[in-house]
C-alpha cells in the first residue's frame, strides 16, 4: 500500500484538541459528533477525513503522522504510473497509478472541502481529493461521506463520483474501502478467519509479514477486523457484505501519540473498475471498544441467505480478465465482450456453505459461438479454484435471455465453505462474442420456469 511507515517526513499540524474554536491558524478546522459513548471528528482542512475517534472522555486513537493516514477514502485506477505534463511521481510511488485520497497529498497539501454539514446528528462532507504521489494535483472526481453515531459505533456511507477526462477503460484495481490507521497502542491485528462465523470460536492474531512490506491479506469471515491493545480494546472495522481485508503493524508497539510514525493499518478490500464517469458507493462501520463488542456488532450483519448479484445498476463487485463490458452507466445488465485469450468474469469475495446453495441461477443471453460455459469456485483457505473445482454447463446459443440453472451440488468438490465464483463464458475470446447478464444467484432449491 502507498503509505510508507518508514518515511522521515515531519508530520504537519499540532496535536489535535477537542475544541470548537477554529480561529487560530495553527488549529485545524474540525467538525465533531458525540453521543455520550464515542466522539468522531473530521478535519475540514484535510478533505473531511476522520482525524479523531475516541470514547467521549478518552484519547484520540487515529494516527495522523502524515496526510496518508487517518480514516479516509482512497481509490486507485490507471495508468500506472500516473503523471501530469509537468509532474512525475517519485520512484517510490510509481506503482500506485491514479490515486486520489481524501486527506491530501504526500507534500502536505490538504484536499479541498466543497461542502460540509453538521446538524448534531450526522456529518456530511464533500471534497475534491488530491493525487497522493503528486504535488497539489486534484483528482478528477469528488468524494462524499455521511457519518452517524450508534452507541459505540461510527456508521459511515462513502461515495466517489468520477469526472475524468481520460476515458480509457482501465482494469479493476484493489481499493481501500476505507483505509484506517490507528496509534501504536493498537498493535495487535485481529480477525476471525474460520469456517463457522458467529459461533463464538477463537479469533486469530494476524502474523507479521515475512517480507519487507508490513501488510498482509486475509478473508475475515465475520466481516470485521480490528486493531487492539493488550487488553483487547481498540478500533474494529466492519465491512458489511465484504470479507476481504489487508492490514498490519509497522514500527514499535506502544504509545498513543497521534503523530507518531508507528501505526497499525486496516482496509476493507475490493477489486473494482472505475470508469471515467462511474459512481461507486460503499458502507463501513468502526467500533470504538472491546473485541467482544466488535464481534457482537458484526454479528448484526451476518448473511442470512446465499449471495445474489443483481446487475441492474452496477457491477456488484465483479470484474474481468481478458474481457470488458460496455461501460458506465450499467443499465439493467452487464454486456460483456469476451475478447481476450482466456476471458473470465470474477466475482467478489463472499462466504456461503455449498450445501445451503447447491444451485446457481444465471439470467443471461449468450451469443458466443460456443454451446458451453464453465463455472469455477474457490473454497475457503485456498488461493484459487482447485483442478476439480469447476463444472461445464450448456448454454443456449440464440442470444436471447434464459434462466440457466447450474446444479453445483452434483460436483464432489462443491462442499463446505465457498468464498468466490468465476465464470468463463467461452474457451477463448472472439471479437463478435457477447454475453448479457442480468443476475447471478445462488439458491437452496432449483428455480422455477425459464424467463419469458
């Protein structure tokens, strides 16, 4: 990830105080909410990024070493590297590509707040983010955040609206949904990664990375991960509907200095395509409290039915390899052009029991010149589909919409917890091939009659 915990750049600003007067030039312009349990503050000099989160009478737990920390929005797209006519990123940041972030840039410029409201119950903020690797270069997009408090939990909704002049259809990139940095007291990176979510099983402390890079990846099957101290207190990130995380700790544990370089990091993860004119929205929650409280809050988001993806308005977290679609806006369906050598539609990380969803229903129109397609699945604990983790199924070739039912339960390897699907619509791409998909649904029983 982009923020380098070994940087020697001095932090900007002074230690943030819980004050309402913003007249002194050295004080950040803050907007606060509190509810008797917790307190959140956004910095209006830094794009409305969350720079304060604490219990009401406690110490700020958010790390603010530079403008790349905080709790904030951060998005990625191509090209890699991203340059302007008069600026190029340093070698250290070349791999980031197009990367606007909410707080500001690596040169300590803050992103501009375009609109802000605080009615005592909710905060709304809209900003023009800056490109992290370049100096004072606005992103051709804007960010919006809606923040509310519910007991010991910050409840957030976030959105990016793209306005890029570069209309190149760049491939999906990993996004930080959101990025969260905590102080060095909260050095234990904790999650549950087992096969029985919300059953009270033991959590796991994520191991330190064995590489120079301090961050690692995992699937948190209860949709949360946390940065905790030795007493199991800290910040818990809950990502409803999302199970993929990255994070770690860099530096020396201990101390609650908001401007120290030592920091813990978490981010919800998703591979998302950002069209030049797209809108992407997500939700997250941050619990300020104990491990038990974090798990209890996450349990309220436990999935009650197998995953289903309706493509009437967006891609639902699906992306492509050796294929593309017709672009934004998504209107009623995905229209996929499987043009490359090995076209694939790759689903987001999810979680379900195979035995609870033995059927897959695809509402789609195939015009590929081939009578069959292939569906792959990835089991929990595996890096990808195994050699036998797939089924080949027939598809109508008339180009009309049909409800295609795939009996996954008949496969001997479709068993236990499953975390991802991949649809290969053709064996190899063809320029004239098209696949239109309205929805993909996992079902406990075979669906009824075909589509009209």
